[in-house]
């Protein structure tokens, strides 16, 4: 029995060997097959774009020639822009938020279509329409959202920059600028200077937007909201649109008078411009406002001043506790903030007749030393000037101005009533803007005015040049002749006679003393 079993085992072994040999012979001469790699049909080539690599915030990226990259509200937000307002905003975001953002964008504007492409091995997903796109991808361990305006996503610049992106490890995830959850929310300006409630149809925009602090979209409608820090009253807006056939609606928002102007603009669109002028200046450490402005446009009045737009403008809530001092609309009789200290000093200088009608032509070039004072009462400033053209001293200027705040120490003045050389002065007949004058010389203000008879006949033009009492005028010697006050061209020789006539003989001797008052120049007549 055991022999038979051995024989059978041997036979089986022989058969197995033969079979293995046949299999080996059959496989001889065959090449190892190369795996087939499917081509990525969505892959785009990385173009060559001139520029340099920069690290801005949490991003390292290619900054093309002629463009700038700036950090936004966080290290995880960077805006790449050019001089033509085309830009790409990069943000480190949560992947789920990126998906929701793209979804909401397509729901709000059905012009946007899905896009998906591979770039240098990285998969990008999102939506695009003409020269606008939103795409996101995983870069390292972070999800990056790129929002482009003014570019097709297939243009060389966005492709080259997207391919260059690197993100710092541990970069903070931020909320998407422009994210629309469909639930609405509250936009807060300046740490609470004011708030605006917006519906789910509105998107908060990149804080670096030059168009305002909140750019919203309801379908194709965009709404711009901003705090106005330089406001000279509602007349500013009326002057801008006075040539348009506008409709004005007045109502109250947060207890304050509000105005909605609707009109057909230069481009044929209907503009809805909403303004809340404020009686006080509201400010914190970095922002200031004297008015809130919200505007939009559409093809019709109904499209521009839509129900959603009206709900938004009527939701403005201003923080009264943020008020720091009285502004342009104030009627209080108290001094209006630190700017009064700028004006309520003694001033010394000269005035000159720069042009005149034939009856007064011989007066061209006449100039006199003068002293001036400004007295502030609320937002009104009273200017008085005494010159030295007689041995009694003459009050040649007695004018009241409205003061307007403009983020400078001084603000600026617009006339509202008074007289100069006996001629009546009314609203905006003259103004004083220290910021503009300071571009020429420090501590220097000027006033230019045309005077008219009661029948409207032009009489003469007169200009005033003043500096705070104690100021040295010697820097006139270092100013190019072409840059000197244009009224002084009647004076010769060029430099020495640019000073007030009694500068050396009277002023220099007492300039370090306290301001003597308006009557101190009596008797200092001009030869």
C-alpha cells in the first residue's frame, strides 16, 4: 500500500513540474506591460508671467509686474490688484464655507456656471461668468478661496498666480468676505459706529473695496455702503445732481432725518442715493463719520430702489455713544471740538488787490499789513481783519463762516454772511482751506474773493495771506517763484517784497510777544 502511494506521489510531482515548465516556456520573451495613465482632460498649462515671488500675510505668491499684493483684515486675506481695478482676493477658508459660497453665488446669479480644472497637479473647483470667477482648492493643509474680478479664470495672470500659491502652516481660517448664507446678518462699521441689517440676498464684501465698506449683491444689483468722513452738508449732494431730474424722498431712520435721491445718471442708469447727514461727529481710534451714504443703481426706479434696498437703508442704527464732538449739522452754541484751537489764535499777514475793474484799476497791487482773528461758536466761525491803510485802523473784513470737519486739525470754512471792504458776502462767496494752502507753505492760510456792487457789477478781486502770530515768513525765500502765491506776481522785486510791508520794521520786533489784538496795528500805515 505504501509503495503504491509513493509511486502516485512521484507521478504527481512529475506532472506538476511539467506543467510549471510549460508555463515558464510560454511566458518567455514577453515584455512587462506599462500601466496606462489616463490624461487629465481638465488640466491647464501654467503660463509664464513676469513678476516676483513675495510673501504677504500667510501667502507666498507670484506678484506679476504692475500689480501689488496687500494684506487685508487678516493675514489669511490677501488682495492682488492692478491700476485698472482688476483684482483677485485670496482667503484661507473652511472647505464647507467655500462650497456653500459657490452654491449661493450660482443661486443668486444664474449667469455663473460651474468650472473645474487641474493646475500643476492641484484641483480647483468653483464658478465663473465672463471676467468674474470664484474657485477653491486645497493648498498644503489649507483650503484657499480665490475671488477674481476683471479676469477670466483662464487668463495668464490668474493661472500663473494660482499655480504659485503657498500657504503658511497653521494659517488662520477666516469667514468668507462676501459669504451669503441665505440667513442675512448684521454688518458692523468701525467697531460699532453704525450697523446695517442685510438679508440673505446680500453679501459682505472685501474690506479693502474702494467702493465702500459693504458691497452687496441681490442678483445683479450691487449696493455700496460707506461712512462719509468729509461732508459739507446736504448741499454737497444736491450740487452734484442738480443737473439731473431727480426725485427726493424724505423719511426718518434711527431718529435722524434721511434722504433718498433717485435720478437718471450720466450713463442712463437709475441711481438711488440714500444719505443720513449727522449733527455730530462719530469716531473711534481709526474711523470717523459725519454722514452715512448708501447707493445703488438699476435700469428702472423700481429696480434701483427695490424693496430689499429700502429694507437695508431703513435698518441703519447709529451708536449715539460714539459721538465725540459736534459736527456740521449742530446748532449748539458751544465750541466744536479741538479744531477751534486751530482758528482761535491771532493771525498776521497781508491782503492785496489782485485785479479790478476800470474804475479801480489803479488799486491793482495795493497791499496792506493786517491782523486777523477767528471766533468759534458751535459750527460757525466769525472772522475779523483790521488793516493799516489809515491812521485809525479799518475793520475791512467782518465775515461769518460755516465750519466743516474733514479729518484735519483745522477743517475748512465756507462763508455765509458778512462784508469785505463794505461789499456784501454771502453763502460760498469765499472759503478758507488750510489743508490746500499747506501744500505750499506750513502754517499758512489764504482767502480769495471777488467783490460786487449791489447791482451785480464786478468791482475787484482781493486776496488775503495769513499766518499765526509769531510765525516766521523767511521761508518765502526758499519757495520757487512759480509756486509763490499767484496774487503776488504784481510785486517786484520777486522775493523781498513778498513779505508784509511792515514785516521787518514792526512785526519781527514783537513777533515773540503775545498777540496784541486787532487795534495794535493802528498807525502802521503803508507808504
